[in-house]
C-alpha cells in the first residue's frame, strides 16, 4: 500500500525527522547462535513464505533517489552498523526436528557490501525490480542487501531490500532515520547521535510466547465473532493468473476533508470511513451481506516498543453484516463498532486466532478467511542523507500479499486504490472495481444517507458456459484447455480429465484450484488428470472405461507415502477423499507434509500444493503427474558429449555418487542447468531430474574431462576413486588446466588436515603430519586448484573439506560398512560387542566422528558456487562420540551385542578432533530431518 501511495502521489517524501537524543550507540546483547521461538507474526510470515507461491510479495524494497554527494563506502559502513545494532536484521530461520520453526541471531557482520552499478534513469526501474525480486534464503539468514545505481556524479538511487519477517512499516521509519544518522557520523568521522541500547526483537518474541496462555478470553471472543464466517467469493478470472496489479483513480483534492467531516459527525476516523466504503464497494462486487475485511493492527505499544525494529503487525479480521440495505451512514456506524471491538481484542495474535478456528479458518474450497484488506497508508519512508535531497522511489512487487486490497490515498493528490492478485481478479474487473470504489467514496461524501443499493455499481461482464457437468463447463471455458470430461470411480469419487491446447498445459493442481474457486465443494472433482486426447468409442462417445486412474483407491509407493504423511502429521489414517482441513490440517502442517513428501519421493512439492490438493487422492494424483513429467523431460542418459550448453551450466563430476547426486538435485532445484558427468556403467544410478543433462565420462579420460570443463560455466568436482590417488591427481590437473571461467568447487576431505593436536581445528589450519595417502592426495589436489584460481579469466575456487557423509543413497550405505564406521557396523551386524575408546584413553578427552548430511553438503556446494570462499572451508554438520554412534548402530541393525569402552584405541577410531565450520555455516544449518541419527539411519538403509 505504501508503495502504491507514492506511485500515485508522485512527489518527494515527508519532511526530515527531528534529531535523536544524544546517547551513545551500543550493539545489542543477544548471543549469536541462540535459538529463540518465533513471534506469532514471524511464525505466520514464515509459514506463508514456505507454502510457496509468495514470489516477492514479502520483500520490502526501500529505495530513494539521492541528489547530491554520496559516499557508497560510508553507506556500507552505516548499514553494517545498523545491522549490528538491531539483531532483528541479522536473523536466520530454521526448523527443529519436530518441524517447529525457530530464529537464531547471526554474528554481527564485519562488512555489508554496497555495489555501485552505472545505470541510466530509464533502466533504473527494471534494475531495481530485479534486485527486489531476488529471493531471500531465510535458512541462511535474512540480512538486508543494498545496491546503488549511479546515474551521474551527484545523482544516485539507493536501494536496500529487507525481508518482511524482519521489518514492518514502523520499523522502516526507524531504519531510515538511524541509517541516515549513522551515515552522517561515518562521513563526519564522529559518533552517531542515537538512542541508547535499542530494544531487541528476540526479547519481544520471548515475552510474547511467555504470555500466550493469557489470551484465552480474547480467543473465545474471536471464535464467537468469526463463527460461521466464510471467505469472500471473488469473480476469479478464467484466463491464466497474472501478476499483482495496483490501480488508482484520482479523487477531488477536497474529498478526504469531506470524508473526515463525515467521520467526525459519526464519531469515526477517516480510516473507519474508508473501511466502511471498502465494505460498501465489496458488497456491490459480490452481492454478499456477511463480509470479513482484514485491517492491520500493531503490537507497538509503549515507547520501548515504538523504537523496536522487527515485525510487529497483527491482522484484525473485521466482520460486518451489510444486509438490510442500510444507508451508508448506518453502515459506517456498524463498521465503527465492529472495528472498535476488534481493536479491543487486538492483542491476540492472529496466528493464535487461526489455530483456534482450525478448519474454519478457511472456506470449504480452501480459501483463506481473510483475503480482502483495507488501509489508509501513510507517507512512505525516505532515506534523507545529510547534504542531499531525497525523493521516494516506488519499487512495485510483482505479486500481491492478499487477493484484494482497498486503499484511500490521503495527501496532495488523493486517490482511490485497488490492489489485486492476478489469480483473484481479471484486469477488466480490477479496473472497474477501482472506478467503482472511487465513485463510492465521492457519493458517500456528498450524501451519506444514500442506501447501499443506490451506490455506484461495479461494471463487469457476466459469462455463461455450455451446459453439462459443472466441472466440464468450467474446464472447457479455460483458455488453455481444448476438451474436458468427468467420470466416476467405483467408490463414487469423481475424476476430471482435461486435454490442453498445444504443447503442455496448466498443472493439474492449478486446474483443481481453478475448479474450487468456481464450484461448490461437493462438485469439485477428487483429482484432475491431463490427457493427450479423450478416449472415444467407434461412434464418438466418451470411452469412460478407458480413462486412467479410476481405481477404488490410489495405490503404490507415492500413495503410501501420502497416506503415511497424513497419518503421522494429523494423527489419523485418512480415506482417499478425506479433506486435509477437516482432519485438522493447517498451513504449518502443509509445509511439514510437503517437506516430508519432497524428501521421501524426491519430487517437487510445496505447502501450497498440499493446500490446493487437500485430499490424499488428489495429492497422489498430483505427485504421479509430476513423476511422469519429470521422467518425460529428463529422458534417458545420452552417450557422448554435447556440442554446447545452456548459459550458466554447472559441470558436476561424480554425479552418480552419493555427494554428486545430492549436489545435482540441489542445483537443479535452484534452476541451475547441470551437466552431470557419470561413468557409463553408473549412468543408470542417477535419478531423473529436470534440467540435468547426463553425459558419460571417466576420471581416467583426461581429454574428455578437459572438453567437459571447457563447455561449462562452473565446475563442481565431486568424483573420487578413493584408492587410485594418482588418477585423482591427474584428473584434477586436467580439470584445473582446462578451467577457464566461472567458479570451481572441489569436494575434498578433512583428512587433508592430517593429525593436528587434539582439540578444535580451525578451517584454515595447515596440514599436520602424519597424513594418510587419501588425505595427502586431497591436499595436493587442493593445491593444484588454488594455484590457478583467479587467473586467465577463471573465477574463485573453494576446497570444501568434508567428513563422513551420511544420507539416503546406496553409495553412503556402502561407505558406512567400511572404514571407521565399518569396524563398528560389522560388529553390530554380526551380533558382537562394539568396542570404542574410553574418554581419557591415551590422553584424549574425546573420541568420535565428524559428520555432514549430504543435503547440507550440497547446499554448501551451491553457496560456494554463488560466493566462492577462495580457499579452504570445512563442511561439518556436527560431531558424535563413538559410544553414541555405536549404540545407534546397534539399534539400527538389531544386533545383540553391547557397547564396551576400552583403554585400547583402534587406529580406525583414533579420531580426537572437532572441526570449525564457520565459512559456510549458513548453508550447513540443519533442516528438519538432518540430525545425525536420522542421517545415519538413512545411510544404513540406503
């Protein structure tokens, strides 16, 4: 709303803020690495982000055109100081083994880079939009990022992009003022004049969680107020969904004043009048009497909270009965009373309200209860640096947070505003709605006694479809569907079939969601399947018996995984057509279920897919379709080497091995084109992955390696013979010699550290003799690579020293059975005692194994491709004592032996080191299911 306001107003921002009290600036005292529960607002934001489909709607771009002298280095120093001062700006977000999200304060950064890019004013909008749309990785950290566009010597645009989970509108005002003060201090060489130690958001989150049990009365109020409420039904477009759109319509300059006077006569604020107008316009659009519109509340109460940087917004659902054709003045009084009541209970976090409502928080078709909002946005924040003039720059989002939002822009250029999601309204309806909203505001200002029936209507087209089953009617009206049919399975479940126009078509889940928005819940098919053509009998009738998927219930590994996921997370064994929400599901469970199925089945799936599919039958059909699409797109392994490659192609050696397979999937999931190099006899081991080109090769084929590297834009070398060290070194020499562009990541080993003194080993520690032949080969290969990095057009190089790697792959299963863990595994499997070193034996206080989950290692590889470490980095998830690992192996194998501690130290178990792994710590941060017991179990099971 703030962005749209500035776009409509088209002028500079508000006057500069006053001076801050003169107190010393000291950073916050939160301890880095400490896990803290999310606030309710953060939790809701985290769930929305992880559901998928949010796009850039939760990015907060803060852009200002600066005229005058600008020092980018000083700006970077000021931004770094700001992030040090407010821990909310340096948080990462993970989830624990139970699937519950948490936040963790990151160490204060040493420096935040501020790139300066020459850019003409005409190209600035597109460049700013691209930067704002670049996604955040909340698991790695939501640090703000900055960009300066240089239009001239004294003409720049400064952009700082935050994630909404770290700031809201009130926080942005604080950020703007403090960033300007810190910048001025850096330029002048003095101390910034700021308030003392600021309140920290993690403390707010702790307090809010501690007080969660005190909201019972408020929750009862909301449950009663919202009982029986349903989401507003909007006339969704028949065409493919578009992006978020904002439409404004100018209003007379005197109109806000007249609306204020109207409010004064009815003991209401301008905001309340604008909200009542939104209710009136929405009723004209939908014809519904019982409506719910969400408005923004805040937890910023008291001076300390007003100085807090973080996310403190709260959604207040305002429910109003517009029935009986009241006058607008009467409607205004209803809205005023409903809003005041909502504000009296505004301390109850919306997240808790949704939890209390359960399945009632969504309509029968899965639509969220609060999908329409209203606001009177304030002036946007502007960065006012000393010695310059500043103008707010709007960076519009490409997606909308809500399906529909109404706004009244109050200022020098007043306007009516309508923002809508392209999946909610078509352009014609959106424009007509903005026209109607402006007309309603003008009409009620002139005559508040008008009944609602006399207010301006929303002019929009009405469409009729052909006769037949309602699902067929809707599908045939879709512009990308050529034909459609429905058929009933033996158990009575209805399936829909659609034939796309041309090549491809909308995904089945999208079509089913399309049907849910247009049909009553009882008429929505259990699943939608795409066909090349509808089967016909000789006389042209539909051959229903030939339609696929009409069995009594879905079966197979994907159906079993879906059923087990429902059972585990919802506590009930579902029937094929049981509804996810009716079983007690909600958004967080949808995220957890998607993550579980994505990991088990290795198929793309989001929480939003779960919310749209809703039933085990539909979710299984969706996964079956994606598996078929994945197999069709990937095709069989290709012999020989391709002549060319897509821009940005990453060559991955050892792609059929355990590490390589995880790396390939991680890169493909990020949209990176991958060329997977595998030995001919191992090509069948690489699972089909979209965007991956499989080529055959071998470490001993040096000419083939050189050719493969020359055709790639980046290299990940994960292949290794383990025992033929001369082959490994020759392969690295060939790869490094042919490498000419982009980054290079080498998956090395912690064995390259040798045997340093017992204790903690720093990442950049040198090699200490004695070194195993395997460790020496890794160290020498690293040296070959790092010696040529950055030369002759080459990019940066990263040698990632990995310990034991565990995860679900046949190669990891084999590795568990030999080497250090092999000694213990064979004893466990054979029913023998597992003998491990006793702490203190031979003078060492600890014996155990460092380990890393293969998925975490793959994320670290991807991070090093994006930002090379230019040297060595350890990639370690953790360290587990031999005693605990041995006990877990006994449990996994069912062995009858015992774990026995001994003062004798077997050479395979003589490991006494902990490795620091700070350089890629964000990428290595564990996701749910990446604890050492689960990882080891996956490796043992293969």
